């Protein structure tokens, strides 16, 4: 009985997702994720602590 219930839930979710994707303007998640990663790397470069210069041991 668990297999039928899980398959029904999966098929219901898939069909609802297809319906929403066809009838509504759903944003492209890959584009949003890439933009977020680019912004995060930009902030990392801006606010990164400077590397310590090696001191002379003389």
C-alpha cells in the first residue's frame, strides 16, 4: 500500500508542477542561482581579509 500511495503523491505533484509551468510565468531557477553565486563571490572578493605578508626572519 505504501508504494501506491507514494506513486500517487509523486504523480499528483508532477502533474501540478507541469500545469503551473505551462500556465504561469515561473522564473528560471538556474538563472537565479547563478546570479546569487556571482553576487556571493563578488562580496567575498570585496570583504575578504588581506593576506598577511611574510615577515623577514633576519
